[in-house]
């Protein structure tokens, strides 16, 4: 990946090969200083992410172009020029990228620095977990530009509850990283200089776990979100039984006992 990447490229992928599997470093390159996104950027990003999936990929880290913004939102010039004919394809392009993150078989960690607004926060919500720099600013200001928050804003009640969701969407205000952590919009906050280390610790945990089990768990969590309680339990039972078609349960339990006996 070329670190001098031009704005508006879409999604740049750097594959880091490790002994336990590949870690993908995904950098979303939008427009202008605040890393704004539009239909073209989102369509390219969704296609690139889908193509990057593979059996050797264990984890992915999604970041913005630099520390100024994860994603500052959708490009207001494009939003202001939409028509009834173009509004649908535009908003569906953002949804397509969010859906690609949620469908990605390995965990995706959102690395949030700077502004994370509107479409940017919806993309962050689609990630499996979110690590934020203490300088991050988050919000859903769509109502201030004449539209409601839609698509993956629907994920917010699961993360922060209905009360905080209503306040965030109806006020359209911006909150800092400390408040985002308090309402559980992000899972971890640290100083910008410590963010790399914090994310690496999370990646190490994923890599230490059984690959199929992690993939099964991500898929199963997605099923839990849409299934009724009894159906969700049965889906879990089926996943548990299917694990024994492979070698991971005996292999990883043996590793556990070997590690314990080694101490």
C-alpha cells in the first residue's frame, strides 16, 4: 500500500502476513481533509473489501487516511445535489460498504481518530468493535442538514440503547471519545500515541484463538441479531456440533492444557 495515496481512492489494503494468519490494514481514502465519502468511494470500497476476504485472513483494521478524521461523513456537496432518482443509489452505496464489513468473515476493528460523523459513525457501528483515540469526535448530525439518519444507524440501539440513540440522532450534536465510551459507543479509548498498542493487543487475542471458531462466532452473532430467542439458541447448538467436524476443539483444548502444565 502506498502511504502517499490520493484522496478519493476508495479502500486501500495492506496485507500483513503473520505466523497465525493474515492481518489486513484497511485505509479508507475519501475526499478532502475530513475524509468525506460519496457514492463512487463507497462502491469501490465495498468491492475491494469483498475481494480481500479469504481463508487466510484472521483480522482486519479499518482506519481513515490520517489522524484528522476516521470518516468525516458524506460529502455535503454530493448530498445537496441529490435528486429523488439519485438519492437511493447514493445511500445504498454507503449501506453496501457497511454490509460488506458485517459480512466480512473475520473480525473488523474500527480505528477511530479525529472526526467520525454521520456515515462515518454508521461505518464504525458496522465494525465488530471500535477503538478510539481520546481526541476522536463522534456524532450523527444528519438532522442538521435536512435528512434523517438511516441505514446502519439502526445498529445504534443495540450498542448504546434507545435513549442514547434518540439523543444522538435527534439533537445532532457531537460527543467526545470519553462520552462515547461512557455510553458504550466505543469499546476502548486511549491517547493517540497508545492506540496502535491497544489495537495490537486485540489483534493478538484474535490470532491466539481458533480461526474457524472466530469466524463461526462472528457469523453466529449476526444470526442472533435477527433470530428469535429459541431459533438463536438452536443456531448456536448447530454451530457447536459442526465444530466437531473439524480438528479445532481437540487441538485447542490440548494447547490449553499444555500451556497450563507448562506453568
